[in-house]
């Protein structure tokens, strides 16, 4: 999408300072993505009835940045845990995210035929199986965490279950979706409503990804709160950038129907703020996110670079 | 539905024996149902965005026998636990069950307009909100268990999360649904396939209800296994009786479109076995279920009577 994403990134504030740190984010993301892909593939073997497992796997293994799992792994490691401790939760986060995409694409919802350049789940398996595949992924996410996580105290795992449940339900993703649906076609959406939609539709699960990583590692409540704010900020920035991309990128690049928001008369940040102000706000959010990482020092390099990656992906 | 259900039941094998025990099941069920209704009502207060909470509550509080929560409470008490320990899980089981009904009724699935004499969720709130209400209930079920259960070791709660997840997902309810969908309109469904559908669509969640109650109380694995078999047997019997009722009861009594299975050319136990053999098989399953309760003695009175209630509701 951009030239920059293939280059390493300088993540200190002063890029001319002699102690600046070079962090190869592109390599880091590729490596982690590969690990996550392998774990996802193993997490859900095909059994009878094959059709439902195939439908679940079709969307779960359809690619994507795997940002949520990577954030979970990175945060767990940064706060003293291991990748192994976090991997089942990382996979569960992607299952939940995939469920939301599969249901979101249904004719009764956004009615999308393509996602990441592939036919959407219901176009391949039918609406009925797509609904069930989403339900199956959501239920399995919780089972997977409970059964597959090792070397983490049960009380911490229960906190992960609770955070994930909240992030997906009416207090999170589902709540954001409903307000989004109610807002469609309305020209008078307030900034407050738009914020609500995106802090719930996008930021809630990113926040859960980061905070669950920290919980698994046994991080302090103070650190969890810092990381929660980091995630909320990058979550909102992520959505602003998505809105910008919807306008500026072509269908070919995104692999989905671009300009769709405009056509659907959806309120977006650029429609409220204009393009330039949207970019400025996104940059400010990323800065605020990075400020929360200060106490973690160089350990925060991956999370720092990921924050920067979010803002850079359209420049 | 029947005269018998309003009378107390004699649950010893020899009904003329002097030490026979009179157990007022009707009263027991009414009492427990009232407790569950109160807990369900409290479990999900309406917040912004109201529409999704109202949609979730509409179906969650639409009545029904509350058999799953009652089984969970009864098993927890029978194996040494308390109602308080089991109530959040009991509510979660009903949330999950409600999710499956809401999604099942969708036009993309069974396309039902009425459920328990009321308009189905999507007829009131629209297909999009009904899908999201189901997702919200499913996610909230796990959150509710993790956050609201007290005085149960976290490791046991994690087992409950795992069992509930498995009972709902592709290895349970969702898997049964998919095979059910695939079997529709086919005239050559084998008994094996029909069994698969119902052990997954119905029995899996009843089994989870019972076994989770036992896990919460800290029951031994041997007792959990006994209770698992009890539940699988009553689950299958329950479905056979449902199939029989679909033929013999009128729409007025059931509050749903009766004879629908026949019209949809769905394979049912009566269509494979005939009515009389279906009744005989159901009775045999109930007997086998009750045999599993022997070691629990008089403590098993509620579970014993519930098993009998399932078979009696159409005689």
C-alpha cells in the first residue's frame, strides 16, 4: 500500500539523535503474522460436519494483517510474558474479529460480496451457514482460550474471557454496529455518535487485544490502564485512516468496494472534518498513544512502531 | 399442555411401596423458574444503545420453560453446591439457548414469524439487529459467567467456559444445525444422521447445563460422567417428544406453527420409527437417564422428576 511500510522505522522522537533505534517493523510483522497463521491453521482442524469447519476456516484463514493477534503477542511479551502464553488468546481475538466480518458482510447487514479480494463467506456457503460459521467462531474463541492456554493462572484467564466477552458484546463491537446501522443514511450524525461507533466497533477489540496480552503476563492494573489508553487511541486513529483510505484508495488496492461509505451515505471522519483535519487528528492520536508507552522504554519498540504504521499506511 | 404436569409426581420405582416419595415437580419448576426469571431480568439492564439491549431482552425474557437453567441449578445443588454458585452459569445457558433460537428463526434459516406465541426477534427488530442481538447474547454469556460467579475456584469456572463453548460451537449446537440444514428436503436421512442432529442441536446444551452445574459444585469426574449420560438421554428423549408434539399438538397449544416439520419434509423420529415406536424409545431413554441418578439417592428427586416430566408432557 505504501513505500514506507517496507522500510524499517525510526521510532525515537528525534530522528537525528545519535541513539535513535532502528526497528524493522516490516520484518517483525511478517514474522509474527506467519506464526499467527500457523497457529490459526492448527487451532481449527476440519471434522464432521466438514461444511461448517470449512466455512469457519475459509474466513479465518483468508489473510489480513492479523493486527489483533500481533498486538496481543507484543503486549504480552512487553509486560513480561511469552508468546506461548498469549497465542491461544491471540487466535481467539482473530476468531472473534472474523466472526464480526462474516456477520457484517451478510445481506441483512452490509451486503458485501467481496472481502480481501475473495468472495465473502455467505457468497460461498450461503447465508445460513455464514451465520452459523460466525456463531461457531465466537463460541470457539472462548473454548480455545480456556482449553489451550497453559502456564497462566486461571484467575487471569477468567479476566481475559471477561474482557473479550465485553469487547464483542453490546458494550463493545455489537453496540457499535447497532449505532452504525441506525446512523446509515442520516446526514446529521454528530461527532459524538461517530466516536461511539468507532470506539466500539473498532477500538474495543483492539483494546481487548492489548489489555488481554497484559493480563496474561500478569501486568499491574496501572500498566493495563496505560495500554488500554494506547489501544483506544490507535483504534480510533485506525478507523480515521480507514475512512480516509476509503476515499483515496482504489478498489484494486484495497480488495474491497472502495468509496462504498460515500455511496451508502455513511458518516465518516472526513465527511465531518475534511481530509486534512482527519489526517491531523489521526496523527495526534498516534502521538498520544506513543506517549503511554514511555515507561516501557525500548521494550515498547514493537507497539511504538505499530502505532506509527497505522498512521503511515496511507501517506 | 397436560393434566399431569400440574400434579405432584411419585418418583420411586415401586409406586405402591410405603416409602414412596412425593415430589411436587410442578411447584419446584414454578419456583425455580421465578428465580431464574428474576436473575435473567437483572443480568441485562438496558443501556445505550437501547435498541440492542431491548432486542436481547425481548427474546431472553420471552418466557419458556427455563429448563437449561433449572437443570444447572438442580445439578449444582445435588452435587453439593448452592444456587448462588450456579445462577450466573444458569443465566448464561439461557442466553446461549436464546441466541440459537433468535438466529434459527431468521429468514436465512428456518424463517419463523412466531416463537412462544410472540413475533420472532427479527420480525420486531429487523434481521440485522436480530443477528447482532444473538451475537451479543452469546458473547455476554461468557462475560457473565466470568464476572458474576462468586465462591467458585477459577479453574472450575474455566472448565465451565470450555464446556459451554464446546456445546454451542461446531462440535455442538452449530454442528447439529448445519447437518439439519443439509438434511432438509432429503427423504433418505439415516437414523445415524438424525441422531447426530439432535445429540448436537438439543442434547449438547442440556448436557452442558447439567455438567456445568456439577463442575461448579466440584463434583468428581465419575459423577460428571454419570450426569453427562443422564443429560444426553433426556436430551434425545426431549427431541423425540418434540417431534411427536409437532404432529399431535395444534398450533394453538404450542404457540408455534405446528406440523411445520412435516411440511418442510424434515426427517423426524416419528417419520423414521412411527409414533408408537418413538414413544417407546423416548420412554426407554428416560429410564436409562433415571438409572444414572441411582447413586445420588433422594438428592436426585428433582432431576428424576424432570426426566419424567419430559416424557409425560405429551401423554
